[in-house]
C-alpha cells in the first residue's frame, strides 16, 4: 500500500467522521431543545395540578377530637 493510498483513505475516514460528528451535534441540540420544552410543560402541569388540588379539596379544619 503506497503512502498516497494510505493518506487518501485516512482523508476519507476523517471526512466521514467529521460528517458524523456534525450530525450527532445537531441531534444533541434538538434533544436538548426537546428536553427544555418537556421540562417547562411538566412544570406547568405540576403547578396546574396543585392549583386544582387546592381548589377541589378544602383543607379540614383542625378541631379537638370528640373525646376531650
């Protein structure tokens, strides 16, 4: 195998790896954006649930038990 052939094969491999790294970086960015949106949605749903829970079930008054 000549040096020129080895260099060409290495350049091809490097080009493929660079392309894959760019694709993976883009996918990671998309996944990060999706994760941010999901976290915001979960937080909003949790806040809404707590509001509904508070309005639907009033807290019991603290009273003395009847045996006192």
